[in-house]
C-alpha cells in the first residue's frame, strides 16, 4: 500500500509475455483481420498492430469504408521473407534478418514507412561473406584538438554531403573514391573537408593577424569530367553539368558506433548499396599555428565547403491532387492520393534545413482539393475521399495547437474546386458536378467571423481542376476543363463590384495546373493538356495583360502543388504520366530555370 491509497506493482514479464502470445495468435491465424498478399504468399496479421508500426498501412486501414471487414493489402514488389521479418519485428520489437535479406528488409521497411527499422545488427553480420563483398568507402577523419565527431545522424549527413560534392563539383566518381582510404578533416567549426588541406594544398588569401582564409586547390583532372568552380554552383542544374540523376537515392540504412571514434554504416550512395567505414583520430597538424582556419567573409566569394548543393529532400508520401500553401515561412503539403489511397497526412517543409516533418493529420482523407491560409490559419474545403461522393466538409488547422477543427459545410458537395483567401474571406470557385462530368460556375465565400457561406457572382465559363490565386486585390481562375476539354481561358474577379471578367488567355490549355505569385506576376506550371502531363510554365503580367512562356519544370507534373515560400516558387508532388511523385523542385527567377537541387549551409 502506498500513501495515496492505491495498490501498485509492476509486472516486468507482462509485456514480453503478451507480445509473445500476440505473435503466436498471428502465426496461428487467430483473430486476424488483415490479409497481406506478397508476391503470391499470404500472411495474416492484426490491423491494430500493423497500424501502430507502419504509417503506410495505417493510412490504408484508416480509409477502409467498413472497419469490421478483413483488410486485403497486396504487394507485388516485396520479398515475402523480408515482410515476414518485419512482421516479427512489429509483434516482438526484435529484428533478425539473414545477411542476404538485409537489402530486401530495407526496401520493405521503406515501402511500409517503418522508419524505426534502422539498425540491422551490423556488428553481427559485418564479418559475413556477403557483407564483405559489398562496395566500401573507407574514411580516415583528422580532428582538431578538443574536437569530437558529431552524433551518427549528423556525421553521416556530412559524409553524404562530402561524397556529393566530390562527385558533382570535383568530378570524382564513386568508384574512384572507393579505391583507397580517403583522408578527411573535421574542423572546429564543424565542417568536413578534404584532407589535402592538411598537406598544404591550400592557397592562402589575406594576411591579417586574426584569420587566414583559403580556398582549396584541386589538381587537374584527366578523366574528362567538367570542372565546376565555386562561382558556378548555381549552374549545377543546367543540362551541360556532369551531375548524377536526382532520382538516385542517398540514404543511411543503418549505422553503429563500434568504438570510441570508429563507425560502421550501411548506406545507399547514388543508388549503390555499400558499406562506410569511418575512423576519427587527432591530427598531428591540428594546432592553430599550422592549420588554416575557415571563416565566412564578406570580402571573398563563398566557398563550396560552406554552401552545399544537394537533391532536395522528398516528401515521405507521393501525392497527387494535394493541397499546398505557404505558412510561417514553411511549405505545407496536405492530403492527395497515390495508387493505393487518399491521404490524411500533412507534411511541412523547412527550406532552411531542407527537412520535411509531419503536422497533425486532417480529420478526413481528401484529394482533388486546394487550401489557403486565412488569418494565420490553414483551411481545406471539399475534395474527394476516394470512396464516397465529393465532399462538402471543410476543416481548419491552427498551428498554435497543431490540430484541425471542422468548419461549416458547403451547401453542395464540391470536388476539383479552387480555393483562395481574399480580403479576409475564403473563396471556393468552380469544381466538378456530383458525377464529375462537367465543371461548375458556382462561386461561394466564407466569412470566418460569421462562420457562414454565401454566394457571389458565377463564373462566365464552367470550370473544374482550375488554378486559383489572389493578386493585387483580385481573384484569378486559370484554365481547367469545362467537361474534359482543357481550357486556356482566364477570368478575374473584382470583389468591389462582384463581377468576373475574361482576360488574356494562356498559350497552353491545361487542367490540374498549379499557380503561384512572385514579383507581382502569376506563374502557372504543369497540368494536363488533354493527352499527357506537361512541364511547361507560363507567366502572366497584369500590367500588360499578357502571358509569356517561361522555363520548363524538370519533370512533367499534373495535379501537383505549386506555392511561393519567401522569394522562391516550389513545385511538389503530382503525377508525371507514369508514377505519383514525392519530389520537389524550385524556380530561379534570375536564371529562368527549375532545379531539383537546394543550397544549404553546412554547420
């Protein structure tokens, strides 16, 4: 008995015993309500258990119209043995994979979004024959006095950045880097640099007593690769630059610290499954008098070791028909669909860190909708949940509490409609009829003060899958389709006299395009032209009332999200005609080019 009158004890064996029994029930097929079909092999399991460890399966189960029926999930691209390993892990928290299954387990974990499956008992398999056959990158890292290597995650981020710089900027190949031990240098300001800086291969600039500044001198290449200097970093995305495909994967599969300053890692580098061995040791030349010190200086051009260019991090989920918006300097991507499901999940991209994180999921799965920020809060309205008729419900996200709350429903179901904030109110324009066969002229406005919807003037032309935005106190609706015939016409709404006026038409008819505002102009990109997904972009100048073709996106994107964050336009997700996308690219107004790369500081 304890002072507050409650009897308490802890059964140390209860959890272990319960999960063992639960796994036994799975293997015997008792009380199972999930049937996984993996390349012809059938596996039974319990929906609640799998939903707890796999966000991918959680979305599928959450969208089941009948939660009491047995769920069927089919995979034609996974190894059944690898899936069985992950099922055991889901029930027992223990992951045991034979050496030949490591890569397949990783692939299955990636598909199921089981991010916690990172450790593969590396020490236990590192001496196995199959492990020893993997390509390996051997790194010796010199440390300044009183400097320690960062934690595993930060360390391998720096390693991947160094490998990417070596390949994309210096003209090395991954095979060349693996031929011999690479000597690197980890400085007091947390930068991972080429070790030849310690061998005197640095050209010194400036001679003040406090700082010595340098740039690295590279020996001439004989392998025909184009040299890319620090001044041409911004051109890395041009067609002539000898860089690798952004679709090649860069990822840490698992890592383990084997001793004080020794690390072992399984990684995918430029699409190649390999091993990284890393050893850190103090440098005999690490005293301040013998080692140049890197600093940021306004008087010299920024060096590649300070500014890293890398493929932009993709979303966790591939999404088409998603909603996007800028909020508090971040890019928000919500809902959408892929081949399997409509999504509730919401992801947030920070341009400064090139990192996606999850926000609270929407209450309703939805796709084919748009969203807007009004009075610091995010609104989503209408769309489709993939199962029932078009939705009339809406909800509002409050970033202060990280949660969604319902808003008053629309008066009619609405899918493929445009949504935009204007003068402190929320507008929903056009959309599909309940059968999805033709567009609507309807235009409704929501007042967040009275929390009510009212009608405003109808469009001149029926439209669904149009791009909608605000510019200069006007509301624009761009393109779309009348039935399934794509439109290039554009209308502008004046809230002062409640009228829609046709303005100059686009050069390309399109539906499912995205739109963003930058520099007082409209940029419309991607979409579907009636026969295929397109990548072309055009700009509208309201002072001239004319459209101009601009640089194409790097990938065709239909039903993608396009939004401006800061002074940059982002295109995210969509459908390229073959697959649903989770990739991101950005538009550079000065060069009139799109790029799937980002530049970030390495700290």
